[in-house]
């Protein structure tokens, strides 16, 4: 299965992978070697903690490599702007009840970060607005009940 990812998301994963391989992995190997010098490994907490950390690092490396191998990088700036909400678009929504506006960029699951206005393509809001256009009314099912929004500006940035 391929996973959609923005250009920025791919770059961030590649940087994290480089950091893990070039810095974190060698550092943990040194920590394990130093902990081994402390004697009996069965009762060596530093050794066991370092080995556990090594497991986390190796698992994350495998996870990132698998994601990069199975991703489809989508550069929104290369997609013809039709005014329709697509993966990678930045969308302004107006809440019909409160008149509050929110702005979201639709990104891959690993890129989602609500603090920065990035929502997963799999989120209820993204699923409701994909394929919609400016001035369309959308209803989003939330745990607190259905919310109605008007799609505002759709940007390819």
C-alpha cells in the first residue's frame, strides 16, 4: 500500500533517518560498549537501558525506511489548481455556527500536527472536504456531534 506524503514530509523523514543513522546509532553503540566495561551484564542497568534504546532506534530506522519505500510524494505546487480540495491543499473553513475560521493543510498521517494547522488526510475533517470547492457546505462528524463548515479559500502552497 502506498501512502501519500508531501514534499516537506518526505524531507523531514529523510532528515530524521540521517540523524538516526549518522548520530543516534553510533552514539548508542558507544554507550553499549562503555556499559559493557562496567562488568556483569546481568545486573548492569546502563547496559540494559542502552540496549533498549538501541532497539527503539533500530525500529524507528526500519519504520522510516519502510514509509519512504512505500510513499507517494505529492508536490501540490505541480498540481493544476482547479479550486477543488485535494491532498496537500491548504483550506480555510468557516464554522457555520460560530463564524470562526480555521485553516488546515491536508497532509500524510505522519506529518499531521494540529498545532501547525496540518491535518491527516485520514481525519474526519479532511475526508469531508476532499473533493469540495470554495463555497461548498460540508458536514463533519465529530465526537461532539455534526459540525457544518463552508469551504473558503483553497490554496496550493
